[in-house]
């Protein structure tokens, strides 16, 4: 059996990742998956995020897992994204796979 390298696609997201832009975000993620086996989400460091963005990403993670695809963040969650994760309780008792995905294994201070 020959292993082949997965084709990767970087999905540059807008700086507003809220309920008002959730359809655009979802469409961008799905377009990334249709173009490649692996996508890297480029979330702007100054992004304005809300829980709808977290929902899109978590759904994308489940989709990726079911389709044997991969999804990662270009850089660890920071700024507004990190604040939403903290306020939403997503970083409380976080499991290792979530810690790796959202924080690139860094410890919460």
C-alpha cells in the first residue's frame, strides 16, 4: 500500500466570524474541503468571533473525521477567538485532542 501526501488548502477567513457571517464561513470551509483532503483555517488574530463560529468549526471537525479528512488552525486560538472559547467553557476540562486543535497544546494561564 502506497501512502500519498494529502493535499492541503489554506482557508483565509474574514475578520468578522459571527452569526451575521456564518453562511459565508460555512461555505468557505466546505469549499476548502471540496478542494483538498486537509484544510488549514487562517483565523485573523483580531477576528470578532461568537459562538456560531465555534459551532461551524466543531461541525467541520466532525465532518473531517467522518470523511477521513483533516482540519487544523494555522495558529493557536488568540484574541477574540480565545475569549469566546473561555467564556463558552470550551477550555474547561479540555481533552488532549481539543487542546491540540484549539491551542496547539499550549497551557491555559
